[in-house]
């Protein structure tokens, strides 16, 4: 098992899991209560839409891309392709410290103070296991109080995440028109650090970036949340 992304989650559940759909509607009601408390528009999740889903590179893959984002933001250059210790990268940890977050393992703690917006916050400051990205444009990641019981306790913007993915793709020399399920994308991820072209050497980072970008595009097209599940 590992992290998966889905857009059109309610539409999928209404067809395949009525009980799950009822539970998700309750989550959305709490989400809208929180958005109202922040003066933000309510989210109207479509009941019928095209469903997009994809698996990520386990739970670890997201950290490969986050490591690249942290280095670009704080060092102004790409690091070498990531390895198994990507989640422990010192520059990535520095990003979290500068954002005002106390980090412990796999995102176990929430911010104790409101973080300052940085260039890749919607990628970096979000749960790596659950939570939502909304098809709304807001500059800073939202951190609802636990009383709202929002999965992941962090809400990102699909608009901002897509912008961040595009900048990362430029740095990786990654063509965003590539099919995220293409054999060459899978092969690059399985051959991390190798390849004839730049993006292939960053195989896992490119694999993750393509999938996030496609999920954002579907979120904006369908006006549906991205669900981390």
C-alpha cells in the first residue's frame, strides 16, 4: 500500500460505496464550515464527473520532489537525484524550520504558529498521507483547528500546487505533456540517477511531479478536490 491521489472522489463513492459517500459528505460539510470561518467560498463537490486516480511512488516518493523544491528555494539550484534518505535531507528540514514548523518524522506535528509563505509551500506544507487540495486560489496553505476534524489538518490549493509543479518541471527539464503512465516514466523511476536526458535522471522526482500536475489539472477542470488517500 502507499499514497494515492483521486479527483472525483465523491462521484466515485456514489457509484461504488454509498456508505463511504455519506461519510465523505460529512467531511465536506466540516470543510465548508471551516472555509466559512475563514471567509472563503464554500466548495461544491460534483456528484457526477470524470474520475482521475493514480498511485504515487509509495509514501517516500513525495519527499524526493519536496527535496528538489527545498534546494531550489533555499540554494537556487538542483541537488543531485535523490536517494533513500531523501526524507532526511538537511535543506528540506531547513525549509520546514524557516516556515515555522516543528517537524517530527512523517509530518506528525502541526504548525505552532502561522507559517510564512514561501515558493513551494503548497507542495511542502501538506500531509504526505491524507488531506485535500481545493480548486480555489489562496496564497497560504490552510491549517484548520482540530475541532473541524479535517483529514490531514492541512488544506492546499490546486491552483498553487499546479504552479509549483510547473516550476519544478522546468528545473527538471520535464515535458509536462508526457503521459504519467508512459513506460518511459515508469522506467525512469525504476532507474533513479540514470538516463539519457535530464528528467530521466530525476526519475522518481519526475514521476511524482507529473502525477501531481495531472491531478491538479483534473481538479481545476472538474472543480473537484484532490484527495490524498
